[in-house]
């Protein structure tokens, strides 16, 4: 076996392991990834004018393990799909994947979960005011020490004695405006972070 054959087999073995890890990405895209990555590797190892096992090993080591690289491609694929659909559920799914790769992804996920949670709470409060007019809303409730705490209540259960409905029926337009606004702003924030991440972590593409 010549050195050139040995080097090529190492490349194909690496790409084979990568391909097996790219489940969830359609076959056409997987083929494109593998072919473009093969070209990228060959460009690296032939830069010195000779394809050698040592040059191949160095190029593959620079890429990381096939498992690590596949995980990045899978995450990038999910993030790309989230950018196109702008669906909060798909965005969160992609952020969960991103959070497994970096602290930045975890922080963006936590921030997005907080934004979506608050948006949903305010929207539900506005909608449920029509069904629970006496208890749903933003309430100022005494804490027993002479101070008050603000509580957003969805209408379930009773309001503690001394509680005051701060907004009354104004919670309907305000809750809908704030709730929908938070969902939209959170989506924009998440997608902005996704674009910056994908741009900074551009994967080998030939």
C-alpha cells in the first residue's frame, strides 16, 4: 500500500464516521457536507505539494473528532432552520442544542426562556381576565411587614386579604401588548444571537 493510498483511506474513514453522525440532516445536504469537507481536507494536505499520512493526520486533528464536528454541523443545521421559520418552538429546540456546546448558548437559552415565559404569562393574564375578572390581573399584595409585593395572577385561587387589582381591565390591552411584544423581542434577540454565532463559527465549506 502506498503512502498516498494510506492517506486517502484515513480521510475516507474520518468522513465515514462523520456521515454516520449526521442523522437528521437530509441526504443531499449530508452529501454536500462530506464532499465539501473532503475538498477542504485535500486542499490542506496538498498545500505542501504532497499528500502524506502525516499531513492528513494534522489536517484531521485540526478539525477535531468526527463526533465533535458532526455535533457542530447538527447544531448549525438546527439554527439555520430556526432562522428561516422564526418559530419560537424551533428556536428553543435549536438553542437547547447550542447550549450543550457553549456557555454562550446556555446564556442565550436562559434569556430566551425568561423572555418567552414572561410574554406568555402577560398574554394569558390578559386573556383570562375575561373569565376570572375578580382575580386575574396585576395585584399589589401586602407581605405582612407593611410592604407590598407585585403579583401577576392568572385568576386561579383567591386573592389574599388586602390585595388590590392595580390595572383592572387595563390589563387586557396592556397584557396583550406587553406579552406579544416580549415574544417578538425575544425571538429577534435569539435570532440575532444565532446569526452572530453562525458567522463566528463558520464551518469548513470547501
